[in-house]
C-alpha cells in the first residue's frame, strides 16, 4: 500500500515562502515514477504545480507560469519530497496535494494514481 | 496549453440511471492521453480512467471512458449513491497538462 502524507505550516504570510513536505511509505521514491505537487484553491479546480523524477536524473519539471517561484526537491534517505513556493499571495491559498505519477510507464507525465490527503495552506497576514 | 471544457456543470440523476459526462479539448489529442478523476467532498481526487478508456486498478466496470480527438466521455452505468462527486477530466502527455473545470454528479 502506497501512502503519501503532506506536512507543513497551514498559514503563510504574503510575500513569504510556502514550504511543504510529502512523506511517502510503501514505495521508494527513487525506484521510478514521477512525484508531483498539485493544488486546488477553495471551491475551484485542480492545477499541476510540478514534478520530480528520481530514477536517473532527478530533474524537476514545473508548470511554466509558476516556474520562477517553485522549487521541488527530494531526500531519498527519508523517502520524502518537498515543495517551496516563494513570494506567495492570497491567490496561492489552496489545498496542496502530493501524488505519485504513473506516467513514466508510458513515457508520459500525468497519471496520478496515489494521492496524499491534502494540506490546506492559507496565505494571510 | 490545451483547454478542457466539461459539460454539463451539474448532473442530477436517480440511482440505477446512467450518467454521461462530456469533456471537449481545444485541440485534438493525438495520443488520447486523457484521464478522469472522481473527487468527493473533503477527499483527494481518485484516478478512474487513463488513456481515455483504460480503467485504473480497482475501479468497477460501471465506469467507462470513451472518445478520441477532441471529444471524450465518461459513462457511469447503474448509478449508486456513492457516485455522488465532482468528476474532472485531465489531459496529459509530455507534461501533466491541465484539468477541466469539473462536472458535479448528484444522486437524487
């Protein structure tokens, strides 16, 4: 059973950096597949933020419109990966999900089969 | 970026009926890289369908996906009360792409 769990502050001040960690159990993040961050503003739809692939390169991939503010990294020794989003505004208030992306099986990205329960992050002073 | 438009916005049906949810892409998906997710209130999305018509592990055969090009459909046969949720389509490929705005399915 693959389990993902997000953790981090639930409240971040405007202009500061949002930081979240996803702890994975039941599967090694370095064994294959992409590992992704997805967010959902209250009452709205889903938005992919970025992913990381650790099997060989460890390269992160970011949504172009967020690329200047996003950093995704991983610690294989603790089987965790992390999200940092800088210069946040109220528009970044959302539930943030981490997810496993099966897409590498077919040389694509975007087949999210396991998800964390989500972490609500509010941006407010 | 490919834009996905889902319709209708809300579908209200009785148990046992069939639901047909539409997802239209702003340009043709040459490889049918289209997925469907179910999201219940307070829960994370759940993968139902990938590659337009392949059911994910553990998904009952009441859920089926079809379509190609720009028009895709998720069909839920024999609706059950537990199917009450918002359903999102999602285009993917070289990058994880974008999600549609969702269709809410209500069970009367």
